[in-house]
């Protein structure tokens, strides 16, 4: 039997935007059940305990941990079976898991690792969970992308990140945008699909040193995009989703 709650899965939810999104969603409505996706149950349980300690009474909806390594097919299939057994459907999929490879590796390895998580895994997770999304009365698929993947902005000399190279990351987010566009086209009759730009946020993407660099550079608190993502799930950004472009954290859409 399908759950009467809106069932929401957030991948890569043990830190950064994913972690804060779980908190924002739980605080937004008591009608949600939020699945905190984590590569290990232990890490997920620790993140959940931290959330409950930090946010306490503001958390209105239930949260549970689900083991999900987006780069492991068996893990994805197990997560699908667990969601199906416990809830019978999935209403919202927030594809948040992503990486920037900052370790010293050769260029080909860097490209492979970046695309495996930021692109290939996103397609496999979404299409594996598609049957559960089809059981929802109002499904959403949300890809956490980046304006760094905008081809239009890359060719704009006035773009604020014009001097930053980062080709592997840029390329992967451009490919993710295409995946979002393809799924938006393929699922047009039954599902709202969007690519969401959270802006430059404090996160663990670039490792501990990168986190400090982001703080010093004025990166935004991940709570900001998390609150906007809660609004997306509540239907407050449907007008922007209907437009052609990335839904932006600061309002409106950005060009592909």
C-alpha cells in the first residue's frame, strides 16, 4: 500500500546542501517523509542524529536513513526495493550526490570519476526509480546542477566565474543539464523535472581546504538553497520549472 505521506529521497545527504535540504524539508511540512541517502548506514545515522540535535522541535516530518551508493548498481536496486516495500512509491527524487575530484590523479581518471558520479549515476538512479515515481500523483525529479555547467555563461567574459577553469566539473554539469532536459522531455506527460542551480555554497566538495577557501571567498550558506528546494517541492517554483533553463536559487532561470 502506498504511503499517504509525500516520500522524498535526497541522495548524498550526509553533508552540505543535501544535509540542509533534509532539514528544510522536514521543517516545511508534517506531510513529508524524508529519506536521507547515505553511502553507509553508519554515516547516515550520524547525520540524522546531528540533524535532530541541531534542529530539534523544528523538524515536523519523519526522517529515515537509506543506504544508497549512487555509483553501485546493487545499492541502487536495494534502495529501490526498500522504498517499494516500505512506501510503495516515490514522490520526489533530489539527485544531490556529486563530486569535485581534488586528489592528485591523472586527467583521464579525474574525468572518469567526475562523470561517473555527476552524470552516469544520476541517470541510473533516476531510471531505476522511475517505476516508483510513476506511482506518485505529483512526482518531481530534481537535479542539483551548477551555473558552472552553463555553456552560455562559459562564453560570457563578464561571468563572475570566468577565470576559473575546472573543465571536468564544468563538463559534467553541462552533461547533467542535458540529462535533465532529456528526462524533462521523456517524462513530460507525468513528471516535473528540473535542473537546480544552488549557487556557490560552503560544502565538502573540494575537501577540508576547499571548504575553508569557500568560506573565506564568501560562499553562501547551504541552508539558502535548501530552503529554496523545499519551496520547489511545495510547488512554489512550478512557474520557473516550466521555463527553458536552470531554476536558480535567487529566482528565475539561468541559460543552458
